[in-house]
C-alpha cells in the first residue's frame, strides 16, 4: 500500500501538536496570495477553552519551524498564523446573524 503524501495541513497540525500540548484547538488552512501575488497560507488556530493556559512563547517561531517542512513537500506558500478564541468566533457569528 502506498504511503499517503503529507499535506500542508498535516505538517502544520504535527508542529502545533508538539508546541500546543495541553490546549484544545482546531485549525483552518487556506491558500491565498499576498499583495505581490506570492502564495501564502492563511493559518487560523482556533483555541477552545481557557486562554490563560495559552502562552505566546509556544507560538514564537512557528513559521520558522513549519516552513522547511512545507518546502520538503513542495509547498511554497509562506505560512501566516493567526490565533482566535472559539468563544470570540461564536460571538461574532451570533452578532452577524
């Protein structure tokens, strides 16, 4: 049986599992283009639960950790991370209908 090729999402999930242990999160990865037309990956990490357990030191350097692994699979989009609380997303959805 052939081994499944890793996707960008697989690689990002793997790095986040190593860095964000003890925190519940979900992930959204969307390819896009920046203002110069270069490929980027818009990565949204949705934190579910107690934000007080979330420490920024766990996220410092995520792009630096992910980029070489993405390059290994031929993904040339630059990873751009953002973080949001699940409760904040739910509040915005409720407000916008």
